[in-house]
C-alpha cells in the first residue's frame, strides 16, 4: 500500500517524497490542484472515499500523514 | 473607531490594563465586553446583524453537535458495514439540510446588506417611487468578514474538525473579537477558542513586541499607503484622455504598493494589539511581490481568505457528489487536459465568489474571472511551459526568478487597473493610453508632481519603500526582524525604534488638512 501511495505522490509531486517537514501545504510543496489529483487517484486505487473533512492541512502535512489517512480509511 | 486613532489607543490601553488585572479565568469576558463595545462604537448602534449571525451560528452548532452524538450512538447499534453506511448517510442528510439553511440565511443577510443599494435604481425604475427602506440600509461593520468566519465554524463543526461550542458568549467573542472584526484576518474557531480559554500572564517583552508591530503597521499605513493614496486618487480621478499612459502606469504601480501597505499595515496593527493580549492571529501576508507565479502570489496575499475559499468552496465542490461525477467522467476520457476539469471548475467558482466578495461592480467580477482564467491556463499549460523551458535551455537562477517575479507583477498590474477604475470604460481608456500615448518622458518632468505629491513626498516615499524592502528581504531570508533589532546594541536598537516613531509622527499623512484615510479593505 505504501509503495502505491508513494508512486501516486511521485507522479503528481515529486518534492513531496523528499519533504521532511510537517506542513507540506503551508510550505507550498503541495498546492490545492495537486491535492485534488492525489485524492482522486487514491480514491480510485484503494476504492475509498476521501470526504472533504479529511482534506485538511493536518492530513497532508507530509507523506507519512497521507499514508496514515489512507490506512485509517481502509480500516473504517 | 479606526485602529489608527487616538481614541483607539486609549481604548486599547484600558482593555490591556483590565485584561491583566482581572482573575485569569474571566479574561475572555474582558475581551468579549471590549469587542462588543468596540463594535457598537464603530456601528453607532445596536449590532443586530452581528447578534443574528451569532445566534444562528450558536444554534446551528448545537444542533450539529447533538446530531453527531446521536449518530455515534446509532452506529454502535449497527451490525454490518451496509447498515453503518445507511445510518451515516441518513444523519449526514439531516445535518446538511440544516447547514444549507444556515448558510443561505447568513449569506442572504450579507448579500442583502451588500447589494441592497444596487436594487434602489432598479426598483425605482419599475415601481416609479424610491424605496426609502432600502436607501436607509447601512452595511454592518465587518459583515463580509464575520459572516465567512461563522460559516467556516459551522462547516468545520459538521466535518468534526472542531468541537461544538456550548457557550453563546464564546461564539459571539469568536465573531466579534475586536482586533480582527473589521478586516480580518479570517480566524478558525479551533485555534481561537484554545487561546481565549488559556490563562494569560503579563509579559513585558511580549507587550513590547506587540507595540512594535502596531507601530510598524501604522508606519506602512500613514507614511506609505496614505501618501501614495493622494497621488493615485488624483490621477485616477481625472478624465482618462487628459493623462499620459506613463502617469497611469506609475499610479497603478504605486496603487499595487498602496493596497499592500494599507492592508498589511492594518493586519500588523491588529496582530500587534492581539499580541499584547497574548492572542496570536494567523499570518495574512508573506511578501506577495516576491512571488514567481500568480498562484504563489495568492498563497502569499490575503492568505486566510485564500485558505477559506480553498477549504470551504474548492474542496467542498470537488468532494461533493456532482464534483466526483464530473471528475470520474473526465478521467475516463483519458489523460488529456480534461482530467483538470474539476480543479478548473473549482478554481473558477472560487474566483467568481472572490470577485463578488470584494466588490459589487462588474469590474470586480471580471477581476475574479481574470485570475480564475489565468490560474486555469497555468494548470493546463504547465507541462508545455516546462517543455519550452527545457528546449530554450533556461536554467533556474536569479535572472529566471526575477523574470518570473516581473511577469507576476504585470499580471497583478493589469488586474489592479481593473479594480481601481470606477468603470469598465475608464479601465479600457487607461489600457489604451498605455499603447497610444505612453509618453514616458513625462514621468521625468514636473508633470508627475501635478497630482498632489511634491518632489519631497516622492523622495520620502522612496526612502520609506527602501526601509520596507530591506525589512521584507530580511524576512524572506527567514529572519525575524524584531528579534534581529532586539539583539543589537542599545544605541542601534533605540535608533531603529525612535527612527520609525519619529518618521511616523513627522511624515505620516494625518491631521492638518488631511484626515486619516479609512482602511481600504474595510469597504470589501
């Protein structure tokens, strides 16, 4: 699962893979267009629905947070 | 009561003293009392609109909280996934219905107050008599700001991104908090409630930093923005045909700085006041004129408004049923530009509403659409631009960064001609003047001093802008200028402090024949 998420991130925003901070959206590493594309690819890939309530800076603060979000949604 | 008035400074000092004298547990009551008083003085009346929004926000929040608890209880009784999904959907439907009702009511109030004046001539034409009740409508202070702030709280409460507030007075304080009620920044309930509930102890250093930020904001407002305002008002106030294009270009470039100095000046003052009370307001500007693209410019300019539209309009649309359907249909058609359809529709929606929010003229609507179209084109063309850059062997570096900055300035420049002109026809004439009668030589002649500013004013402005640029460059490098100055020897430190205060007192545009101009964003 992790590998697939990283692949999606690589396709849309390579910098996200090297980013080591914890505010990717505020730091301009990932913009809202990229977030939308990443979300739709994650939904298609894992057959999950990422509601608007999950699309917040906290869940997109770095690649680990995105992996944790997908993990959580898969478990729900 | 303007933030930049002696009355406000006295008000602030009294609130400050009382805030740290009362028991820590009731400090937020002082803020609430001060905020309501500040608002009533500004409005010169009873804040009916604010109370209505406060009451509906509180009521809707309580309803959402109850429904969310009931949903959790109901989910515990469910056996399978399907049943859970059905229960979730049923509760979500109920919550959405109330949220939509709430948003329609509050946006309706905003639209009524903001656009009632436009309905006067229309009604007069069709009914033959002037609708007196509409002419008496006065837009409540800060309605554009507190309405969006309140809607943000309700959406967050529904999404469970913040806990529901059970005290009406705390909801009211959140909406009316006096440093930010008139012009923002837009705050989020979660971050503000935590701060309101904390116990705040007086700290001399913090007070000093707050006062410094307030003075810096006043410097930008009085020395830079209001001085530029005299020139811009006069240039834009005369018949377009009588002014050379170069003077209009100069006035528009200065207007770009005026808008920035005025609004960021206000934000610095509001944040400074708030800092003395140990309440941190979110950043609203990050040196936008250093941006290398329009998208970056808007990530640095009025950050909290951009964040509001992104979270509550853009993402709400994209993740909605209709947004998902469009997205899926477009993605199925391959990897062409169509895959950007949803972000583009979202962007256009955001910018249409941003234009509407800013002003009630056609110029503002076009201004919004202009930015929406530019952002959408940038998104679609991004791979092509990258390809051209590679083909032309353009390397990243200072030259390229400067080119990107200049390109962004030009785009913002054109947009600002649109919003500074009082009509579309006037904006058109100004654009024509850039081509047909630029007359750049006139900028170096005495013609430039015929619009309210003397040679002395221009020299002063130049040095004030130089100080501002130096501070911005240091901030861009990640330095906290106030800390840098605080670490200098006492002579240097006080030279900086007194220098700014003296410049402010001697060269600020106020008193005498001038009145301190109202903050520009107050009218939005």
